[in-house]
């Protein structure tokens, strides 16, 4: 049964009113007010549409033509769920936390307090157990006024992942947060994550978005990351979703003095993906590296929006986004670097490169620099092209078949982003996934994207790519 | 080995080769000389299978097979190698993997299993040593950031790895200093065998001091206007291409 956009909006508004008590059970006054304000904003603005500049090439109306169910309570999951989502990468020791249909599902509903001081668990639990910390950071970085969906999330979000690293704590294990959808019906999810890194702390975080069935879903995620002075965050997003799913990932990073962020989004599959990355360089000496790789085909759509705010002097940022689009796939890149008046000696770099394999694939790329300081070094570039015919001839003249020459060039193109992954075992694993994807062998995993059984064969490329 | 009969080739309706005849036998080294823009590189590209050219007449056979039936990579697997005048840079692909892919794909074409990794690496080492190529070259991306000399040495290295029956070297000497030229020529001389052949395309006689050809052809305005022994190259050097022009136009 199809409903119109208006009905979805109305049903969301009534969902909010009906469940008002459940929604903000542990909210303090400010956060409760934030919800009301955000709902009002959503009521006024509605969903983003193609008349808005930043949504011109990403039409979300098709996604909203469906009816979705919403859950106001955690699902009753069976005891095997922990086993089901276990992700193992050889040589990659992770601490894994999972959200199922937007709800934290790792055993205890309470937060886990680790010996080194790290605290990990559900955002709902954090609201109850650590109200002061939540009050200090929640809703402080994300601006719900960027669009109706961010407002909707702010009004309706109930759960997600909470991570806190106190000052001077280094998380030795990589943290992996997995969001999985497994529902009997088409579901709409408002997921909210809050990650706080104290001074001099260090975290490697892998954020996976996976489908494990073929149902439609619409995940609207807002994540806030606070990086204290000299904190270091290595963040990876892995996206492998079915073609019927829609994923909106809005991430806000706030960087204090000398904080260092590296975030790398690898989009392997997904019907509709939009990643919005907002990085505010709020303290001098901060650095943000923002990378992305997208390999899309069929009718898939990918949109990467990046906004880097150089608010203070002496910060650096670099962006590198690369994409390969085949069939009828479409892509958007919108990169905006703002250098404020006082942000002298800013060094900012931005690049987006695309390869279109078919003549039906399209990409819209828009690099944008907005500079108010006078002593800055900024550069940007964007390319859209086909595979290099000279290089194809060169490879084939050595006996490499058309198909393999093509694959080799696509792989080499993608490798520039993959090679930026600093954890070797993770890099190798993603490398494998990229190869499989390019060979058309990557299915929507029936389990998490990083899952690999010991019996699973490494993707053979006839070439030992690890030596590249 | 290679037989070219009355080959006519055009690009964008402009005729470049206007009836070329050539016969290369196993064990021979042929040199093709001629002024710029007379079709030397076109001839090399057409034999290798570049599809931007249109063959309007004539045929090219290689060991009895009509090359027009074979794709670029099939020709390579049959034993044709083209050393490029301007080798292409391929960022992200290492020479090691490039060569391993090429070697194994050629083996697959011949119905052979892939070469074991240890054997392959040993072969790489052997050829590098033979050609005086340093290890770091082989682990870099194909031709990326290479100097002109390094690129040409890399072409000879690839030739040594692939062991073709017919190697066509398209102006491999251009842009080389005398030391690099010697390394390239030395490589070719070491690879000469009774069962393979070379087609060396060059503008200058200089290279032929080091690679001594059996037969020299002069390509002028899309035709081979003169063929002879190695003395022809010396005569050309002495009298210049103007001499050929006036001879032809007589």
C-alpha cells in the first residue's frame, strides 16, 4: 500500500505526540526542549526536496513514497542475536557493539565500564547513568536545522551507541559499531550516536551499516563526535546495504586544539546512501582528514556532503573522495570548505575523482571554497572521466584480457583511498571486499560486512594485490 | 614469422600506411628507419592491435595466423610484444603485479597453470639482474614518476619477462643518454635467439651501433622505399633523409 509524503509526515508527527512520554523519558529540560523545537522545525520544513540546493541531485521522495513502521520499544530479540552479529576479521581484535533496528542489543541494557575508564553502551542507558556528561555534549554539535531529517532525528531518536573515553585513555581494541536491520516489515529508524573523546585519548572506530534481509528500510542516523584537546579518532564507515534500503548518515565532528580526525567512508552497496560529514575545527592545530570511496551500480545512488569549518587559525584539513559508477548509478559530491575570517594559516585540500563505466551513470560534483581569511592555502579539484584508454591498451598489449585490464585499473583507482586505512588487517579486509565488489562477487552479506568465516576464501584476483 | 602484405591503414580518413610489405623471419633483427611522421609508429601500433586505426587493405599474419582475428591481448599471448615510445603511467599498479598478471594470463592462453609465486619472483630477480635494474623500480607503480630512461628500461624488462617471439621496439632510443641506450641495447642483444625476432624502429642510426640489424628498411610516406643490409643505415646517416626524399621523388 502506498502513501503520500504528506501522510508519512503526518504519521510521524502523530507518532511523536502519541509517544511523547516514552520518547524523552530521561531527557533533561534542555534536551526535552530540543525535541520540541526540532519537531516544530520538521513540522514547518517537512522532508528535504530537490528544490533545496543541497538536495538538488538527491531525490528522497521515492524513498518516502512508502509506508514504514516505527518502533518505540526495543525489539524482543532471541538469545542468538549476539552470535549472529559477531564479526571476525583475522588479526583484527575488536570490541563489537550492535544496534538492531536502531536499538542497542548487547546483553545488558546498562553501560559497560571498562578498567581503563572507557564507557561503552546504549545511549538510552547513558541518559540515565551519566546525565551530566550527556548534558554537556548531546545536541551541542549537531545542528538540526540543516534539514528536516536531522530535525526529525533530534525529535524522535531514542537509542544508539554511546562511547566515552576519559582524558589520557587509549582504547587498545578497535571498537566496532554495527547497525543491522532485521525486520518483518519495512522500517524507519532514527538512530543517534554520541562519542566523546577526552584530552589525549585515542580511539579507532569502525561503523558498519548492513542489511541482513531484503526488506525496505530507512535509517536516519545522526552521530555526534567530540574530540578533546589532542585526541585522536580513526573512524571508518562501511556501508553494504541492499538495493531497497535508504541510509542517511549525518556525522558531526567537533575538534578541539590539536585533535586529529581521520574518517573514511567506504560505500560498497546501497539503494540510497547519503553521508553528511560536518567537521568543525574549533581549536588551533586541529587536523581533519576526510576520505570516501563509493562503488555503485544498478540504480544505486550515493551522495557525499562534506562541510569543513575552519573556525580558528592554524588548522589543516584534507578531503579525498573517489567513486566508480556503473549501469544507471548516480553520485553526488558536495564539498564545502569554510575558512572564517580569523582562521589564518589554514591549509585545506579537497579532491573528488569519478570514473563512469557506463554512459548511463551520472555524477554531480561540486567543490566549493568559501574563504574569508587572507593567509591561507586552499586547493580543490574534481574530475569525472572514463577509464584511460591508453592505459587499457598498454595493459592489454602485455596479454592482460580486457576484463582484467579494466578491473586492474578500477582497483588501482580505488586503492588510493583504501591505502589510507591505517590498520593493516582492516585494510586487507576492505581491500578484499573492494576486489569482490569490482568483480561483481560481493553479495549483501547475510551478516555484517566484516564477517568472514575461517573457511571463506580470500578474493583471488589472479594477482597478489597485497604487494601493490 | 611476420608477414605484411600490401598494408594500407588510415586514421580519421587520412591514409598513413600506403601499401607496406614486410617479411620478418625467426632469428632476424629488422630495423625500420625513416623521417618523423612517415608511419613508423603506426605500423608498430597496428601490429600490436591498436584499434584506433582502420585497415583498409592488405593483411598481417603472424606464424600463419591472421592478426585481424586476434585481440590485443591475444596477439600478446601469441608472442607479439610492443615496446612503447611513450610508456603509460599507471598509478596504483605495481610492476610486480602487472607482470605477474601478464605472465599468468599469457600462460592461461596457452593452457598452462599460473606460474608459482616463488618461480615468478626468482624470474623477476634473474631478469632484473640481467638488465641491471634495481629492486626498487620493480615495486613502484608502473612507470609512475619514472624518468625517460627508467621507462624505457622498464619496457625492456617487461620484454625480458614475457619472452616474446617478436618484439617491436618503437623508438626505444628516443630521449636516452648513451648509458641508458647501452643498457637497452645490451638487453636486446642478450635476448636475441634463433627462434625470436626483433623489429627495431628508430629515427637515428645511433641505436644500430649497438643493436646490429640484419636488414634495414626505410619507411617514407607510408611505404617501404628501400631495404638493405646494415650498410644502408650508415648510408642514411651520412646522406640524411633528404637523400631518400630525392631518390623517391625522382
